[in-house]
């Protein structure tokens, strides 16, 4: 799996509830054509309680030994928004999954922060950094890009 | 629309959405507890005092008397007041950073006067989580935000108490409402009425706060 090349690049890793998260994926050097290539938007909770969460949006791309594609995923209007409370932490991520036949599925994920509707403009106007969940990877200057 | 709603609209507060009180469920629980303790006591007596340990009978008796006393106390409050009502300006959920004025209303039943009544209110946000531990399901609750609210108007017409309450929904200090299987964020408005020689009366209303910044802040205002 180490020779599999996956790349997930988001236009932005901060989105509002009800917004679209868009980006680009690339994959290559697979031994054979996968059954499918899936990009998922999911959230999950961490903390004292049992975890909740799930995939809220996904897109499928045609499987090929190598390829690239652009995607757009809709964050639900009802959220939940990212936050870190006393008992609960809500996390969001975009995940690229290569669905291989009878093999472990290589995947790559990138955390995103989901703000309340209207939150981006407000934080931008105040020239403040949007609140991110503490252990999420901060974006670099050229945008989030991870290659395995 | 009744007479009071006309009066409220004349004061400039549109009354569109009524939220029902959630605190009276405790009365049902207390009455059930009292009934269960009484039945247990009567069964023990019917089976025969000599067959039941004396200590158990005493515990049952004390539990029954205590629960009935509380039930009587609650029943007096219930008999004294109608169900509390809360009127929101809109049926839409509240937003982060919102400032809204809501109206609390309660009517005395058969009382000649409601002199000396004082009303206080607060907003409280709780995180509630549940988890499986062995065969048991545990629930943990933590208050993450609590703030006293300003009573803008406190008036009584005939035997009806009305209070306008200003609610500031904080922008940063608390997350919006969330209702998942094991993880919840619960917003609550609690109104406390106190009067001389009368038991305190607590009413609790669930508030629905959306993950959305209030429009007045989106258009150029600043958050708290």
C-alpha cells in the first residue's frame, strides 16, 4: 500500500453549515483498477459519551488505475458545527477511499472545520482565525494537500 | 387569540410561537413514586407485619410520607397556577448572537391576589452524553453556560402574570442545540417565581438554537 499515491486537496478547510466543500483528488500507482473511488464528508463525536456520527455526503468517481477528479460535498444546514465542549467534541473530515477488491482500502483524510452559517464572513471581518478543533492539522499556505 | 394576546401585541411584541413548559414532568414522577411506596406499604401490611422486617416497613413508611408530602406541595403549586406559557417572536430557531425578547405568562387559579411576586430568569446550556458501561447506560450532564436574564417588564392583569424577558444568545460561549443519539446540547430558559408565603415555582422551557450567526451580526455588527 506504501506505493499507492493519494492526494486530497481542498479549496478551503473551513466551511459553514449549508455550504459546499470542494476540492480535487488524485490517485495513482494502483496494481489494478479499483471497484470505485469514493469521497466522503463525515463527522464524529469524541469525548465522554459513546460516539455519534456518520457520512453525511459522498460522491463516487470512476475507478481506474490512476485518475483525478473534482468533487463538491454539501455540509448539512443543521450541522452539527465543529466545537470542543466540556464533554463533547465534534469533528469533521473529508476522506478519499479507494475501494479495492479483496484488499484493504487505501484512504486519506483531511480534517475540516464547520462553522455556523454566517460564521465565515464574521470571522473574516474581524480578521480573526476561525476556531479550529485543537488537534486538527492547520492548513499550510498553499492549501491542504496530503500525499501518501 | 385571547384578550392578553391583543394586549401583548399592543405593546409591540408579536406572539407567534408558544413553547410549553418541560418542568412539570417531575410532578408525574413524584406522584408515581408516592403511589409505588404506598402500594408497597399496603402490600407489606396485607402480607402480615410479622413477615416483613420492621426496618423495611419503617423505610417504606418514611418514603411514602416524604413522597406524598412533596406531591401535596407540588399539587398546591399546580392548583395555584395555570400551566406556564412562553411566547417567542417567531417559530424559527434562535441564532447565535441573537437578542430576543420573549414573554412569560402564567395565570393564578382562584387566588385573590398575587402581591409581592418576584420573577427571575436565566438561560442554561447543558452538554448531555450517555455511554454504555457494562449492562448499564450512564448519562452525564455538564452545565457549559449559564447567565441571568433581564426582566424587561413584569406586569399583572387581573390574575395573569406577564414578564418580558430579554435573552442574549452568546456567539462564542456555548454551542448551538444538538440532538444526537448519545451526545446532546440542550438550551433551556428557566423562570423562577417567588412570592411571600408561597412555594417557589420553577418553569423550564427548551430553546432551539440553530448553528447560524444572527443576521444583525452578519451585516456588520460585532459579537459579544
